[in-house]
C-alpha cells in the first residue's frame, strides 16, 4: 500500500526543503498526498504527455545541482506545495478548483526552453530548463510556480480573457499571487520581494518589477487608452503597480521606489490586506471581460465587504488606482 512519507528536496533555487512524497512498492514518489496528490513528472526533453513520475530509492530528491535531474523536480514540487498551502491557509481555497484535487507538474520540457506555463487542458504546469548559454537557469523558482498555478485559479474563477485589458489583469493576478506565495514561503534562499523571476538569470535581472514596471523597458506603469493593445505581460504593469502601492506604498523602501502617476502619496496597507482584497475581487466580482475600470470597481467592492466602505483600506484602494491613472 502507498503510504505518505515526508521527504527532502534539494532544490536549485530554494535550498533544502520538505517535499511531500509517497512510498509505494518500496520506492518513493514525488507525489504529495497531503495536497490532493500533486505529482511531479520528468518530460526528459519531450513536449507532450507526462513523461515519467519522479521516483527514487531514498526519500531525498535532487542534490541542489543541475547534474542531478531530480533537482528541478524538487523545485517544482516545493513551489506547488507552497502555492497550495498559501491558498488553503490564507483563503481556505482547497486547490485550484477548490475541490481538493491537485494539478500536476512537468519538468525538463523541451530543450533550452526559457519559459514555464499553465495549461487548462492538462490541468498542469510545465517548466523549461532555461538556456545556460544565454544565462538562464531552470524556470522553477517559487514566484514562477505561484504565477503559473495562479493562472489555474484565475481560469476557474473570474476567467479573465487572455487579451486586452482583461489579459493584463490575468497576468497581474499571477504576478501578485506568485509574489504572495514567495512571501508566504519565507524561504531564506529566495525571500519575498516584488520582483518576478529574480532567481532565473545568472546576472540577477528579473523578468518584471512591481514597484516600477517600466524598469523592464516595456511594461506600463500607468493606465492609458493604449494599454490594452500591449502584450498581456506588459499591460499587467498597471495592476502590478497598483498592488505594490496598495501593499507597500509610494515611498522609497527596501523593495523599491514607486512613483505615482498623479504625484500623490500612497501609504500601503500591507500584503495580507492587499492580497485579501485582490482575491475577493478576483473570485467574487471580476468576470471574463473585466477591464481596468472594472477592476477598480471590483476591488472597491471587495474592500468594502472586508473592511467597510470608507475604511482606510477602502480609501487606499481608491487612492492606489488613482495613482496609476485608473479613475
Ligand atoms: N510564462 C508565461 C505566463 O505564464 C507563459 C505565457 O506567455 N502564457 O504568462
Ligand atoms: Zn502568466
Ligand atoms: Ca520574486
């Protein structure tokens, strides 16, 4: 019979961490029975199917180096577990569909693949190994795992369409909750920040910046009528900037410097309240066609429900949207 056996993962990005495993027929599997039975598979360079379930004779997966192909599998398993726990322990959400059923993860997708993605059709997450010759490490950091799994949550709640302004809101939701997962995990090798993918490049340059999204050279800091014509990973900047201002505020901090678009000053209300407002806005008020004006209305409704209309939290939501030119 299969029994639960908490294992150890020696990851690439997050050091030595616990991973949920199952002992079956004398072999340990990367199969997390405590979190819906989340399994991690090795695609071994393939691009379809599940490849092989990651198993080992001992209950230790990976050695922290890329010479051991179970190392990135441990990263993926850990990221999925922290994301599951974040949603469960913060919002009482029992998995991506809130039905207790796990997704699964696939690592070693294709060759030199510099991306990761969520798929609704397989109900799974997939990670490339990056491209060492271009300075990219495997795409299995905590914030990326949280980002991809959160695409599943968005898909099963608001269903934000992946183009135009709703597409930017979809992407921002993944950056926001990927970041909340990174803070939740409190991993000393990959501590919380408001950068996306800061672990991925050997030169340390992140994919995106929530404090001032335009630092990446392409993302929007402020809403304008043309924002919906940008790639969704750039129109997300407006909502990422909103969230940063709501959580941290506009002043310079150890996390960055976040100038507002209207010259105002915003005092942050912290990650816990900002995250709760965004989660309620996403799961109760947003729909597939919600745009930036609709996101302002949705998050104000959420803040009113949680903290009261006219509360400091409610007023900060209004001020943070105005500070990114969503009026
Ligand atoms: N990693 C990307 C994302 O999750 C993949 C994509 O472009 N959809 O946004
Ligand atoms: Zn995304
Ligand atoms: Ca990060």
